[in-house]
C-alpha cells in the first residue's frame, strides 16, 4: 500500500496551531544515493513544481490513494505553511529502493521516507514528509556553504555597476578571479550579434542557412543541413537551451574577431585567457584529442590562430570529422575553455542591458532558471549559465522594482571531479531570497 504523501493531517494541523520544532541537525557525510533514487527524488521535485506529470512519477497504487489533484492540494498546504518549494536538499539511501528524502522549502526542510517500486520503471511507491525543521538562513551561512565546496568558487551578488558610489555587494567571494564558465561565454556572442544589428549590419529577421553543426547541448544539430533559420531563432536557441550548433552558426557568421572585440569592449580583465576565442566545435575537438591539444597549447597567439584556420579548412562545421571528448570527467578545464570572473560577467551583462533594442534582454528573460515566485519579486530577470564536468556557472542580471540593476553570478570549478549542480543551484536560490 502507498504511504500518504506529505503527511496531510500534519500539514493541516500546522496551519491551525503553533508547533515547537527541534533544532536542525547537521547532516553527516553519506554515501551517494543510487542513480534511480536520485532520479526519482528529482522527479518528485518536478511534480511539486508542476513541471512533471504525477502519473509519470508515482505508481498506480500510490495514485489510487493520492490522486494528482490531492497531491497538488497537499503541496499547496505545505507551501502555505513553510514557503515556496525550492528543491531537493539531499537524499540518504536506506535500502536498495528506499531513502530518506530532504526537501527544502523557503522556511523549512521537510524530510521523510521515500520508497520505490522494485519493478522497473521503479516509480515512487511511497512518500511521506513527517518532519519539518525551520531554517534560519543568512548570508554568513551561504558564504560558508560556498567556501566549503571542493575546488574553486567565485561569487558575487550586488549592484551590477560595481564601481558606482556606495556599491556594496551582499556577498563577494574572489569576484575578480577568472574561472571556466562553459556556455556562459555565449553572452559575448549574443552581445556581438546585438551590436552588429544596432549598427545596421544585420537584422533579427535575417535568414541564414544552417550550414554547420556541433555536438549537443541543444537540438539544432538534428535539423536538416541548410535549413533556413532567422538570427532571432538562432539567438533564442543559443541562450534558452544553450544550443551549440546555433552558437557556432552565429559565431562564424559574425567572425571570431568580432566576438573577441565585444569581449574586450565589455572590460574583460584577462582577455588573453579568452583569445583566440573558440567555437564550441573547436573546443570539443581540442578536448577530444590530447595530441592536438598539446600542439595548440604550445603555440603562440599567431600559431593558435593558424591551427584554428587549418581546422576550419579541414573540418568546417562537420562534427563527424573529429573525435569528441567523453566528457565523463573534467578535461583541460584550466586551459581549453572560456574564462571570466564574476566582474567580467557584470561587464557583459551591463552592455546587454544598455542596448536601446530590447530584443537581447527579452531573449535572456525567456528561461530565467528560478521559481516563478522568485521571478515575480523582480521587475526583470535575465539568465545564462554554463556547465560541463568540473565546470559550472550560473549568472543572473536582475532589475529591482526601483529600477536598479543587480548581478548574481556563481562560478565553481573542480579539475578533479564532476560537480553537484543541485548544490550550487540551491545556494543560488537561498542567496537570492536573502536579497535586501
């Protein structure tokens, strides 16, 4: 028999009377849960956010006792008491198909047993949150959580114009330290495109052929060769789903030097780390070939540009001509990458919001990567992030109700191991909730 979700009797009672809670207990180091338990925990979070259908996540017996409508009502009750749902804090495996799940809400962490059907596809058979521990969060705790992450972290949350009088960030951890940022470099491509359009060289409605491909992320590598696509569609795909093929089409149309010029114009503090700027396919090729990577890194600037020109002659935009990296572990993240500090990211975001044409800002706002309740707290939210094994960046530009602009940028690099993205994403949401 399924267990009732979220202890609804308890949730209802909490709405009616004050309850004394135990003090939070610090989590002990635990073995990573099995992939199926982690996946189902994430699926539960998706149902709570109304991003997944409960019928795809919960087993038939569970749904017979807790139909999707009832589940949604219980979530409403719990969030009314404890604030908006943020995400999965952690799970601690207790058996092959069982775990204790910890779900983070705005003002509490709810925990309890999660059980799966042992028969594939291993849908959720039981879920009950029997304990809710209030959270007393503050910036010092967020800083401590960031600083204890393995590898290197850079963070900034404060005024977008860091040089403005009285600009004091709520949080800053090595904000001028350049780190690998992955696909966040696509902000430079977007800004170079928008500047070219502002100069009358192109328009958002211009149609170009899909004349090259890269590897995923994205979907446009599956589109027929030569498909006619507008620049607006390419930019939208590049930003909202980080489409690498769309990026490379724009990158080569604009020209490497034009994107590099935009990077320099934004005030990038270490442009030598970003030149020659690589397309996504070039980055894949260098990461996938240790021999070619060694030759490239040994060359000077002119030599590097010659190698990339030769690559274009031989490969063009055909990923079938290269050996892609496996990308199961961090690969050359300190040498073959796109690098920026959070201060550099403030510079490119400042150029994007300064444009008279709002199109680029509209594109950045399509996929804000935060819960609607947080988006609603701001007049504008724009986002771009990037990741690969060992690399994670999350960057938001935010306008408050008074019209002032802010930046939240978090970068995390670890050359020794893949990263737990959910940890950083959760920290970002905690941080933005602590905004003054």
